[in-house]
C-alpha cells in the first residue's frame, strides 16, 4: 500500500530493553512529526511462549503511550501498530531473513520460578522496510534520531534502500550472540 514498515522484533514479557525500544521509537516518531498514515509498525515476538493475550496487553500499552505523546488525534490518524506472535520456526525464519539474530539465555542460578520464563539475548533494534518487504535501514539502540528516522521512513516508502555506507553498516548487524562475534563474512571483510 506504499507505506514503510517498521519492524520491531523482541518479546512482550521482556524485563529489559524491548519496552524501551518501543518507547524510544514512538518518542522519535512524535518528535519527527511523522504522519501516522505513512507507516505501519509491526512488533514481532521471538518468544514462542508469548500468547495473543500478552501481545494484546503490550499493544495496548504501546498505543496508550503513543496517545500520551500525541494527545487527541482525529479518528483517521490512528496509529497502525500490530503485535504479532508466531510459532518458533516462523519467527526464527523471519528474523533470520531480516538479519536480526537472537538466542535464548539460560536462567541464572538462584532465579525464582516466576523469573524462569524464557529470556533472550538480542539487539535493541528497529528495522525500516520498504512496502515490498526489503529491509532499508536498521536503527540500533533505544534512542533514535528523529530527522534520520523520518528520512528513512520516506526513503523506504519510496522503495529506496540506504546508501553504500548504510549497506555496509547493515552487514555489521550480522552478529552471532552464541559465539559472541560477527559472522564469518563480516570477520573476513574486516
């Protein structure tokens, strides 16, 4: 439909960065004054134990924060934000194809049973994709530069991929947390 897609991988019961990534994204969109109708936000869980209920609860929190930032908006300016879950194989395939690596963490000794739910090592990232589904840009961290994000959304909506330096930077996203290093192709290039 000609809109850029912001893909936010993570998991909904994350005790650390996942919520901060989303809040940082919503804050940057607000500061950049990106029109809501120009994009779609897709949160995708990497945790096969997430349920429709955990996804819906997280979506409601995210929408409430967006409404807090933006105040009252006309009905046609609703933020399109989806919180998706999938079987483990499907989310693994999607994130692998998008260049987003993650791995489960073993529970720390002494964790209570309430804290034994799965936790994952993964980058804090937002992926900007074209309407055709090609990754255009990666934004790493929890604090995003509003003008840069606005430009990335406009470029992606036009089907454009970042420049040469962006493409080289995209390669650096291929980090293998299991081994604690970049993929062989990256290491050979370095």
